[in-house]
C-alpha cells in the first residue's frame, strides 16, 4: 500500500519539528547551565553534591572527548559542523519517534559544544568547551551537551540492535510492500 504524499509530508514535518524541539531544549539547557557555572564556579573549590555522587568542577576543554587533541580545536569544530549538516540531511527520512528523539539529542549536543568552540575565548574556532559535571570513578568532566550526545549514542545503538530503521521499519518488514513502523512511537499522520 503506497502512502498518501500529503500524509508522508505531514509525518516528515512532524518528525523534523520534534527533532528541532528536542535539539532546542538540549541547547537551551546546556547554554543556561554553562552560564550558571561560569558565573558561580570560577575561583571556588569543586562543589560536592549528593554525598559526593556528583561534583561540580569547572574545566575548559580545548580538545575532543576526554581532553584528546587539544591543539586541533579548529579541526574538531569543522568536523562537528559536518556532523550537524549530516544530521539535518539525514533527518528528512525520519519516521520513527525514537530515531527522531535520538537525532534531536545528538543535534542539540553537537550544537551546544560547537557554540563554545565558536564563541568562547580565545576566539572563533579556538574556543574551549565548558565542562563542569564529574561523577565518581570517571576520570573526565563533562557537560549537558556531552550527556545528550552519549544518550543519543546509546539510543541509536539500541535501535540499531533492534533493527529499527530511521523510517520506522524493520528489515523483516522492508520486503513487504506495506511495511509498518515497528516502534510504537510512529510519527502521527
């Protein structure tokens, strides 16, 4: 059964709207938290919360994850720009709510850290990412954008392992002419 073009267009618009709303929420939460941290933590010792379960400790990271490649900040920023473009181009095929949320988390996190690289000192494409969350037994500090990217990666891995495609179908149903979305979060029509 071939879907109605108007129905497909409505699903595409709905999926893109959800993705950009999730990305916007992540970006806003990341920006607000970084502004709060930069306003309150400099010059103070790390803040221990929940009996040491979480420690707030300001770190300015010029590199990638885990502080790797600190002298390649501009290259990292350009790679992130490519990732953002790729997410937006691929998002046109979204029909699965779970994939839509995963892409929104990934997009928001990438944009949050890219904003730091573009607009923070020492200058454009050289800015340092504001990291401030530390958990016990983890050797690195991270931020909400990093947490969002990690959640997106876990969700994408689960969806891939379950065989759910971004259009909401599974490989078993792909051969059927009337493939139905397998995740119960099908984008509404």
